[in-house]
């Protein structure tokens, strides 16, 4: 039996994986889906967050996992976190899974990659800075059509109501990765073809910039844990 450690993306929390976690646990697997420290905090809490701090937090979860293999999954911005966690503790991680996530090369930040992407005005329009730029927030009404246009309406409404402030620092921090550590952990990229937050063109640009990952495809939006939980769970189980 495996341990699945599921790392949420921007503005979300571990709750977003509830439907998938239920299916993985039904097969006897351990599932850990934490809220990353500092999410939803005040200005001081948001400014205290660092990418390495999140990576250390996740690395410790991997070290403490009760079952092997340890499969570390990152959604969206969570891809930055799992990459840096793999650099920190490659011995504790058997596989990385990027779920329509930021899979960037060493030396690049999320903010730098944004400058390389095609314009995405629909996504940009739902984001606003908070606490003097220490973080950002999402418009929960407009966000639904960008994050989860294919998911059941009630699930989407509940999810949008739970979004919280996102710290700014991790997205502006370049990854620091080496072939000897991060590079030794097998990677899978689950691309989502109907994603409006990180369009498929951006996902495939990242795959080209960081070659070597196994590529799987879901015809899903940016929230496959809501729109296709059964298919996503089965895809994750196929990697054990």
C-alpha cells in the first residue's frame, strides 16, 4: 500500500482533495492532504511564508509517511512545492506527480514563467492583491468559470466559498534544483486539456522545459479533483 501526499495549489487547502482521498483510502492507501502553513493568514503570516519553508514542511510529511511507496502530488502552484521538497528529501519520495501544475526548471520562478505564457485575461481578472501585496485573493464568483467550469455546480460553489488568501513570496522565488537530488525522483505530469487557469499550451511548455516526465492526459478543467475525481484517483493508483 502506498502513501499519497497531496499538496494543494494557490488559494486552496487540503480539503480540495477530499473526493479523491476518499477513493484512495478505500483501497487501503494512506492519504495526507494538509493545508500549507500560512494560507489565509494576516499580513504577518503571509509574509512569513517561504517556498523553502513549505518544502521543508512537505519533506517532513514524506519522511513520516507510514507506507511505501511515497507518491507526492502537487496541484497547480503546488508543483513548485513538491519540486523543492524533492530537492530537500529525495530519499523520502518515490515519485512526483504534477497535476496541471508548475513543473519548472531550476532557476525559474512562477512569476518568471508567467511572463513567458500567452496572455490569460480571464485568469488575471479574478486575482487581486491583499495586505499591501503580501498576498492575493480570488473573486469567488468569477473564479468558478476559470477554475472549475466542468465540475458540478454545487461542488464548485462550496469550493469557491472556501478559497483563502495566497502568500506572494513562493511564486516569486526561483526553484533551486539539482540533477543529483531532485533529478533522481521519477516524475509524472497529468495534463488537463480544458484548464483555463494554466492552459494546456502552458502545461506543454513546462513539459518541454523540464523533459523526462511521464505524461498522462485528463480531459478536465483546472479542478479535476471536483470534475473527474474517480478518473483522477484511478490515474494516481495506476502509478503505484
